[in-house]
């Protein structure tokens, strides 16, 4: 955050606060002050776009157009009122004020669509629930009374209800922005605060009109300050360097159902029954159909939200189970998963009366390689070896990392000769010119997985003590008949691993 932005933030704060302390009978000056803040904020948005070159510049230009037209309506209303024009809806002033909604909504739609990397139905349902509950409240308190107001023409009634409808759509979009995933930074928070300020100001005016409260000049200045703060916050969001990351998706994040969101959703779900009780207490239920429709919509949305939450929990549980079985570095089975897979493989071999071979593999002189290339180089060797060895195996073979530079290889339905040939292939596939030592054990049909691993591990240590770069075959503890002898392969261009049998 640079010094110019801090200066801009301080100037904006002073300008907004100064309006509140201006004399209420200052003539044209307070109006000009409001317009200047709105136009200055719109100009700041344009400057921020030109300076930072964000990927979704169209959204920011829409924001700038919205606050420019909205603040222009303040000056236009003052001029036309001074000239004695009737400004009952519809009027050109309404056009300026209402222009804020499509501009902000379209900009938010662009921003939300650019931020997401997947379908985020949870945040969509949250936005729909909140909009439905608040929309029902707006229908009862604002929209339905305006539709039946004889003081306005049909077009005037449409213009009047356009304000709360615009607020509802804008509310849905800001909830979608806040509840969804995506990069979060100062520009994101400033944008959300700006839109929330607009909604706060509109809601306050709606409440005052509903209860026929006439605010004092000082209270009107306070309400105007809320809108001026919304202008300034949008300008600050556009000029902050983090605005270029506003549309970046957050691939590691998921929308969460926090305690705050639970409280908000519970509140909106109670709006319909609360309205019904209020009207029933007055013994005059005038919005029964609307309340019934709203209740059914909220009920279905709650069921959908619970379904999505259940699916998310199941997915996270499966993901946690998968991560508990996978080595974080190589992506192979970890030690725990190897034992589980080995147990199932031995049960299958016993049932089908098929041979099973198990090898313990240890990269030769790994510490020397690590000292020469550093820990990142050693990690890369482990990853590359795991990948290249895996490419040489069958689908039903399994390879796991036992610990450090030691691996376990399971070969179901594999004879001794075939198992030695597999290890020969792995020797040739070992990356970076490295070699390994291996201990190979054939399951005797009786021993447990731990006993089989222990026998293969003992053969591995014999291979290492015999000079490394070789495979030693362990003799089974229960003789099952003579095995064919196998001579070590002669070297080709490089020394090849030897195959030995313990005696």
C-alpha cells in the first residue's frame, strides 16, 4: 500500500466527514459538495483502471458510470427543484438515481463470474435465501403499498418499486460475492463495504418512509454521508493495487457456512412466520398468499442448502480419507495404506491360490545425493523415481513409500522370475543415473504381512551390505519345494543390478 493511496484515503475521509459538519442552510454548496465527491470517486475509479490495468476493466467502468450518474442526479434534482419542476416519478432524476442499480449489478456479475473456478451452488442458495426473505419483507412493507398508491400513475408505480427491486438484486449479488470463494484483499473488502453502504442508505430511507418519519436536516445530512461514503469506498477500492486480484479465483478455497451466515439465514427464514404473526395479531391478513409462497420457497431453499452441506461434508470426509492414505511428496501409498493394501492382497492370494511377491527398495547413497543437490534435489529424485517406477507397473501392482528413500512394491499373481524381471525394469527406469538395492520375498502362503515385509527388509539389508545396486531374494521360512536358480545378468553399457538368493 503506497503513500499516494494513503493520501487518497485520508482526503476521501476528510471530504465525507466535512460534508456532515457543513451548515444545512448552506445553499448550493452542500449539493455541489456531494456531486464533487461522487464525480471525484468516479474519476478515481477510471484512474485506478488506467493505472493498474485489471483483467476485468469493464466491471470497474460500470461502477464508475453508476456513481457518476447517481451523484449527477443529486445536482440535477437540486437544479430542477429550484426551477419549480415537478419531480414525481417518473422523472429524469429517477433515471439518474436508478442508473446506479444496473451498473453496480452488472459490474458485480462480471466480478463474481471471473472469481469462481467451479459451480458454487452453496453461495448461490445463500444469496437466494437472503433475497427471498428480504424480498418478502420488501413486498409487504414497500412494493405492494406502492402498487396500490393512487398518487402515482402506473409508470410512476413501476419506477417507485424499481428502487427496492434494485436493492434486492444488489443484495443478492453482494451476498454471492461475500459467500463465494475467490481472492480476498483490501479492494475486495472496500467494494463489499461500498455496496453495503448503498444498501444501508436505501434501507434507512425505506424504513423512514414506511413509518412516515420526516428526518431533520441534520439527520438528512447523516444519511447523505452514508451514500457519500459508498462513493468514496468504491473509489478507494479501484485505486488500491489489490484491485487487479479482485477477479482472481481462489483455487484452494471453498465457501463456508460460518456462524455469521447461519445467524443471517436463520433470521431470514423467520421473516415469513413473523410477518404472518404480525398480520394475524392485527386480525387482518392481507398478504397471506405472498407469505405462503415465500415460506414454501424458503423451506425448499433450506432443504437444498442442507443437501449441499451434506454433500460437502461427505466430499471432505472422502478427501480426508484419501489424504490419510497418500504420501504427501510422491503421491504414492503411505506406510499405513501399504499395510492395508498388503493385507487385502494376501487375502486375495490365499483365496485364489496365486503367488505374491513383495520387494523392499532403497535408493543407493541417497544421503550423498541429497548433500550434493540439496533437499529440493533429493525430493525431486523421490518424486521422479516414484513416477517412473509407477509407469513400469501393472494396474494391480502397488507401490508405496515406506519412509525416507525406502519403498515397498507389491506384485500380485507374480512368480519369482517375473518379479525379478520387474525389478530389472525398475533399475533401468531409475532417474538421474541413480541405482537402488532391493530385497525380494515370495509369500509362502502362511506368514502375515508384517512377517513378509520383515523378510524382504532383511534381504534388502543383505543387498546393501553386498555392494548395493542389486536384488537379493529371500529364502521362505517354510520350504515349498525347489526353486529354479537364476544367474545374475551380465552388465551392458553400465553395471546392472545383480540378483542373489540368501542361503
